[in-house]
């Protein structure tokens, strides 16, 4: 079973994907880490984020074990990831790795922006996770503060709006709901309620497939 979760920044898709995977005993890939790690490799090497050739080389050089989440989850890296993610050849360089992960025996849960539309268009279950920008900014500010990063709510909201705009308007694999995805709005749901709703979507889809 392949489960695809897509949605904007801090919508809750990462936490949901991890919990759905644990519930169903599936592997989980947070595909945002691939773009964050690509950006990080460029920054560490002193390269520009819009240097296409270097960005492609950085993406090709990634291994799924490269992820030091502490170094990748910060605010700056989310913004940097969205810059390299807009380069079509960077996305192409990361395609096979993601498709191979999705094809693991037994299945997988992947979360990102283009899983249901590009990476796994035939996924068994597609969930588009959303929430109001203000709610997402609140969650992200709390998460960053928990990691020891000093942030202003207004600046985080500004980042989120800018990133939504960049991710939705790029030409290659923009953030868009797949036609056959089910929308899950988590604005008024805590994580347990969101998880129940997501598991119900999975159950409904898979029951429909068996019927
Ligand atoms: O956790 P958050 O949603 O803030 O970010 P993320 O999922 O780690 O993604 C960081 C950035 O990577 C996004 O803003 C997108 O530009 C890009 N991304 C993408 O283009 N495609 C994906 N499948 C995953 C992330």
C-alpha cells in the first residue's frame, strides 16, 4: 500500500505521515528532507542556491542516510529548500530515489508537495493536508522555539505565505491537490484528532478497493 500526503508548510503532514506509517507498519519518507539536504549541501560548500549545475550535483550526491535532521529542520533551510526545489532538474535528480522508496515491498508512506501528482500518481491513498496560514504559522513558531530557535510569529507567518506562493506557482511539480486526493483540513484538529481522521480516510479508501 502506498500512501501519499501532500500539503503546504506546517500543515501537519509530516507528523501525520510518521504516525500513519507507524500504525500500518510501513516505511516513511519525508521528501522535504531531500530538498532541505540539497540546499544544505550547497550552503555548506559556499555555493549559490540558484546555481543549477551545482544544485543538480548536490541532489545527485544525496543518499537517504544523509539526513541530520537537527541541521535541516531550521527556518532558514525551509526557505532555501523551496528555492532549490523550484529547479526542474533538481526535482528530476530526486525522482528515482523517491519512486524506489515508494516501491518498497509492503508499501510506504511519503509526504511532500508532489507525491500524489508526480512521484506516485497511482498511490492507493492520497491525502491533501491543509490548515489556515495563521494556524500553520503558530505551529511552526512553537516547533522552532522548541528547537531553541528564536522566532517572531509575524516573521514565520510571512515565511509561510512566501513559501506557499513559491511552491504553488513554480512551473515544475507545483503544490497542487491531486484530483483524486481527499482534503484533510487540520485547522481545528489536534494531532490525535487529525490522525483519527487520516486513518479513517485510509480505511475508507482501502475498503473501497476491496469491495
Ligand atoms: O515542513 P515543511 O512543510 O515546512 O517543509 P518541507 O516539507 O521539509 O519542504 C521544504 C520545501 O521543500 C518546500 O517548501 C518545497 O519547496 C520543497 N518540497 C518540494 O518541492 N517537494 C516535496 N515533495 C517536498 C518538499
